[in-house]
C-alpha cells in the first residue's frame, strides 16, 4: 500500500506542470478609466424675477434729512453673457418705503410735508462674471411716488407753486451677485437715486418762497433672484 501511494504521488507531481502548460493563458483585462465628476458651467444668460429688502437714506439737504427708512420690493430683468465673461442686461425695479412722511416748519407758520411712498428704476447693467460670481454696474431712469404739501400751523392746506421736476430723475449703482444653486442667485447692491431740486416759487406762502431742497436717496439692499430658461449652473457630460 505504501508503495502504491508513493507511486501515485510521484505521478501527480510530474503531471501537474504538464497539465498547467496545456491550460489557456488568462485574458488581459484593462482597468476602467477613473470617473471624473462633471464640470459645472455657470451661464448668466436668461430672464429672472426676484425680491429685495434694504434701507433708504436721504442726503442732509433733502426734505426728510438723512434719516433711514426700511424698503422692500421686487425686480425683474434679463441678462446676456458674451465674450466668455461679460454680462449685459436690463432690469426694472420697484421699492416701497416705510416711515416716509417728513415735515419742516418755517418761522412764518407754514409747514411743508413730504411723503415718498416708493421709488423705482429701469436700468441697463454691465458686469464681469467669474464662475458663480458677477460684479456689475448699473444706471438709467428713476421715478418715484411722491406727495408734497403745504399747510398752515393749524393743518389747513395752502396753495403753493414749485420749480423743478421732483418725480423723475436718474439712478446709478453697483452690486455683487452670486449664483448659489441652479437657477438661484443672491445679490447685494448700492443704488443712488437723484430727482433734482425743488424750489418754492411765487404763489406759495411768503415764508417759503425761495426755499429749496434736494430730492435724492441712497439705498442699500440685499436680494434674491430666480432665473428662468437657459440660465443657471449646468453640468455637461
């Protein structure tokens, strides 16, 4: 029995290399290429609507002085991105003002009152974008919802006349906008509104004739925009 087992083991040892030589070679399998995540491309072209909150401050020579007022409103517009990084667009915007009543009492007893209920603008804007960030400047036509009145010391309305256009003017500003998600962007913006100078003319109570004040507003606001259509961040494959 021992001789039989030794003989079988020897035969198996010599036969194994021969059998291995007869087996086909293992096929070569190329490793799959590494998976590269898609690159995000930001595109500012498209229409948008949004809202904003902020504050408005008159100059020291305006009827309401430099007191701050809360403001909130809406905006909408369209942008077009060209030459890779440049963005041109148009925007319409309107803001409602709170605590906008103001008054000035004159020595003769006349009281001049003003009420700026809202300000708006239609502007063009030009900006430079790098990725999700857009730095821009803007300027154009400005308008406001304003009511001016004159009363005596007891509150009785008095007739008056003015020179200058206090409801139409111009605006300039600048801002920074950031696209934080597909179709969504947030912005911070400074905007200056100028509606000229108002002077009380003949036909007004004698104590206010020749008195004048500027009609301007400095505003700072933060806003949120939703972008439609083909704008926003895309991830091409």
